[in-house]
C-alpha cells in the first residue's frame, strides 16, 4: 500500500498507477501556481507546535480566530502539529499556547498557509483542472491525507481538491495502514523527514529510507 504527505500524495498515486508521471508533473506544477495565486508569499504563516496536547492546540486556534483564520494544517505526529493561517491569528494562537505552557513553537520557512481554508480559491481552480483528467483504477491501495482512509478511485478528484485546503492527517493515516496490516515502511525521496515522523508515531515499525541509487540498491539486496 502507498501514501504520501501533501505533495507526496501525487507520487503515491503515480506508484499506484492512478495517473502517469507526466500527468502528475503537469498537475503539481499547476497546483503550485494556483496555491501561489491564492496565498501570495507573506500572506500567511505556519508554525509547528511540539509536545502539546492536540485538543489544547485546537482550542487555542479557535480562540484566536477572532483575529483572522488559524487552524491545524498538518497532524504530522501526536507530538507535532502544524498550525497555519493569517499572520495575526497565528501569532495570537502562539501567545495563547505559550500562556498554556507550550514550550516549543517553531515558525516554518514556507511561502504560504498550506492546507488551510485560505487556499480555497486554489482548491476550486484545482478541482476544475482535475476534471480534465481521467484517473485509472488503483493497482495498490492508497491511503489519502484528507480522510486518513483508503481512497476510492471514484473520489480521487474530490479528495485531491480538498487536500489543498484541508489538514494533512498523517499519523492517522499511519494508524489506518497498521490496521490494514502494514508491517514495515519504505520512505522514498530526499531526506528522512517521514522516517523521523514514524519513530514518533510507532517506533516498533521498521523503516527503510531510499533517497539515492546506493540506498535503492541496498534495499533491493535486502528484499531479494
């Protein structure tokens, strides 16, 4: 089974045969353009909140919403939630979280408030673009970001459009994969960010990283 975080979900769909690499490349380029237009650089802010109760983070965002839009954008691990939205509202949420005892709040160097309702115009544009494509049936189960459940091929356009403006539910997706029988994880791509998330979600699941030819060759020798 396959899954990806945010943009990585398109890689997962290619791996599952839902669309070709070329189709995905064109689609993610347009997705990026739509997102940049909807939320120009500097128009929003994202902050990672570490080691803080999820309910407390959600409450702080709700209380700060009188200053603009702010909400959780990435549920990466139970101990790392990213919030995003209007700068003033995010700053107020940070103040409330600090007052409640949160110690580690890390501003992210991103160009916009991704996976928040501020990206609704991009979601609407992407939905129109998705209607021009025909997706194939999946050759592998795909677990989606938006609902943390198995994606149905008949709903892939809807879910990809929603993903732009709704939270990424990564650790819930991992729990779903565990329920479906996942026993190990292979992270494919530059860096080891998701492998690090896995250690925070369930350190008992072995993780292999493939980020270059050498690590791929090592993996192939392992599975033979």
